[in-house]
């Protein structure tokens, strides 16, 4: 952009246009972020908001708390499993919707819709499907002979963990579909034609052409979804509430519970900050990749 | 897939997958029009033996649903207007002006877009209590800017990068000021981007749950997400058909927006993931 006629004299005007954004960012993002770090050094009773300084006491407590490690483990387990399913089903569905099928745009809309409905709606529907007495899931599984007794989908382990992973995969795989579909449309047909002439079968065309072409977009999608799944609150909180006991409690749920159930805002902040530290590596990696793509695409 | 039979088989397979994926949503609609007693059939009926809209009527007249809906609409529109106005100015600045720190700022925007709300929510809660605006729709508008503004800014920035520099340069040569060029040249060009950003921002605000759960504790200000969930929790015995009717009503605005957005889908929710 070196030959840009819109030169630096306008820097002041540019700064004025961005000023509202910067002010809002400082008030609702930067200040709370610093404040969260600060709060994590206190013990604060939520109803009265009175607190006392305890230094790194909250963190020392967390390191020795089995509940914290269990929640971290749950978060990782949930993220890895649901993410894997999202990617596998997402890529498969994208490949399928890339073909010529009848009413293709309607099919695409139907596949994408779970991503757009509110998590509240998704959870209500799934809780109804999972209902132990009248739910369709139990009925279908009984009919197919897969189970002998109705299952308790959300109230016992390991069912509860499997259920949230499945619902998470259902809700978020369309994001993968959107990204992969967009990329598939830009792969030149000539590549496939050439491979066909060389005698490559459908499978080897997929492995040798499609997958390498999708690699970059998949790396970005995996990172982005990993970040979002890691911090997921609504879906898990509304499906199981972290239960049974703490078997599906992830770190975001622990933050909420500590702050408003156990009324210790300081410790909750410490959990939140620890969680962010774990996420930070993913976030930095993503920012790096996004920055690289940016420079490549700019003239 | 050269043979006709192969094509038909593939189509059947593809549509089976699509319908299985969409089944929970189809089931939601079917359940909402079944009479209450039909839900407790074993085995369950697929098509309703009798179609009734009684649950929708009850939802509107006997529950606070309309109040929640009003709150959600106010919340959605206010958030969208505030965020899109601020983000349009900001994105224009990030794309067309040069000043120190511009690149850093763009990176900051992306970073904040990835931040988990649970980190920000406790200080924001304290802030709202301190300001004395907890339990108001206004406090939610402020909280929603934390995720909606970075999102809208990032999306608009990618839209505006697609507008050629020459257009603005030509207007300047003709004697327009920078602001006139912005209003007369850039804004009309960016309008499709601004419209779809607005719709996506509205969806985000419409669907948000966590901030609403923490910051608002009265029916006067409660939006649909927490409102409908409170109907589930407070019910003595859960009336699934009523809840399904509420879910359908809650999804209606999304279906309408969805129909509008078909061609922008990849750009909108792929933002950050795929470059638009």
C-alpha cells in the first residue's frame, strides 16, 4: 500500500474514527481483563462483595484441588472428542454437499441450521429427545435392539459425557462444513481431470488432491474450534449442569459455580485466569497464522 | 456416479444424512403441534394424529413469553445499532487510514474476539453493580459489545478491504473531503457488508445466554434465552410441547434472517476462519 494517495495527513481523522472503538474496548475488555487478574488475588464473598487480599493463595489452592484438575481434564476430554467428531463429520458433509444432489441449497440450509439456532433451543430439543420415559432416542435404540433398558442419557456416567460430546458435535460441525465447502469450491477442476487421465481412483484423488488443498483451512478451523469448544459454557451447563456431581464440569462451569454457587469471586477469577493461560497458546498460534494469511493476501 | 442408479443411490444417501441431521429440529416442530396427551404414547407417533396450536396460544396468553420477546428484540436491535455504527467507523479507519499502531490494533481486535466470556464476566458484573445498572437491558447491551464489537469490526474490515482504493481516490481528486468520500463512496459500496454484519450481530445477541444469566435476574429485563430456560426450571411438571412451541417461536427470526443471508453465509460465520 505504499503508493496510496490517501496519505498520512489524515492520521488525526483516522484516529478520531477509531476512537469510539478504542474507548469501548478499554472499558469493557481491557479493564475487565486486568481486573480479573487483580480479583484473583483476593477472596471475595459474592453477596456482600467484601474481600481481603490473599496474594497467590487462590492459585495455591487450585494446584492442590482435585476438583480443578478434574475440571481441566473434563475440558480437554470434551474439547478433543467433540472437535474430532466435528472435523470428521464436517469434512464428510462438505464433500457430500459439494456434489450435485437434488435441492442442494435446501440440503445445505438444513445442514447449517443447527449452528444458527440458539444453544437454548438446541438443548431443549435434545433434552426432550433424551427424555428417559418418552424420549425418541431411547425408543429408537430399544427398537433397534441396541439396548435392553431405557438409558439415563444425562444423569449418569459415562453417558452424560458422551451425550454432551454428541450434542456439541451436532451443534458445531456446520461451522466446519461452511469453511471446507468454501475452500472446495476454489479447487480447480483441472487438477481432478489430470488425475483421472493418469488413472487415479476416487480415493486416491481425495487423498492426493483434496486433502492437501484443504490442509490450510483445516488447520485454521481446528484452532478456532478448539478455542471455542474449550470455553463452551451454555451447552454443557444447560444439558448436564456439570453433573452427575462434577463428572462433566468443565473449567467455565467451575468459574460460574465458584462465583455464584460457592460465592467466592476471587477463586472463580483465579480459575478463569488459569483457564485463559491454557488457552493462550492456541490463541497466539491462531493469531500468528491469521497474520500470515493476511500478509499473503494483501497486494 | 456415472450411472443413473449410482446417482439415485447417492442422492438417497445424501438426503438421509441431511434429514437425520435436521431431525431434532423437525421433531421440535412436530412436538409443538401435538396435543399434550399424544406425547406420552409408547411408541411415540411421528406425524401428529391431531394438529393443535393450543400451545402457541397458551405461550402468548399465559406465560411471560411476549415480555421476554420484547426484551430480546430491544436488546438485539440496540446492540446491533450501537455495534455496527461504531464498527463501521472503526473498520473504515483500520482499512483506509495510516497511523502508528494500526496493525497492532487490528491484531488486538482478533485477540479479543477469541477471549472467553467467563474471564470478563466477573469484573463486568462488579462494574454493573457499581454503576447501579445491574438487572437492566442496558447492562446487557454493554456486556454484548464485548463479543459483538470485535466480531463486527473484523467482519466489516474484511468487507471493506474488498473495496478498491481508487474509488475513494477519484472522489478526493474531484474535491470531496475524506468524510464526504466516506459517506458518498465508501458507505454505498459497503452497504451489503454492513447489512449482513448487522444481521449476524443480531443473531449473536439474540442467542446469547451466559451474560443474560449472570447480569439479569428479573422478568422485566430477561431476554428469551434465560426466560425460556426459567420456564423449564420453574415448571412443576415439564410441558414439553409448550417448550417446543417456545423454541419454534424463538427460532423464527433466525429462519427469516437465514433466508436473506444464503449467499453471505460463508463470509459471515466463517469470518476469522476463512478469509472472505
